[in-house]
C-alpha cells in the first residue's frame, strides 16, 4: 500500500547570536537549523503529517535528513534526483 505524499515547506530558521529564533525560542549555537512544515496538518487518511526541526550543514543535507525523518514529505520546488 503506497503512503500518501505530503507537500510542505523547508526553511532555514534565523537565529540571533544568542541562539534564539524570532519567537524567542532557544536553540543554541551550531549548524544551521532547518524546519519542515506540511501544508496540511492531517493527511487524507486522518493521520497527522510529519513536521520536523533539525540541524544540517546545507539545504541539500537538510533535504537528505528530511527524507529519512519524514519519508512521505515532499518539499515544494524540489525534484527527485535522476538515477
């Protein structure tokens, strides 16, 4: 049975020098922080869609990490690599 794919947005979270985002949440220093938000909170089967926050060296590395954490997630504006 194929899983429903979820489209969403992958963004790099801006942190100030103290490691806080714009809403005042503390994330600390380190690699850039990325956040994935699905367009819809629930999928067609009534299950909650995956959302994630994680650190990665680059957007390309973030996409790889996202595909591991949320296999059904699809990021708007990206294509699958040709093999």
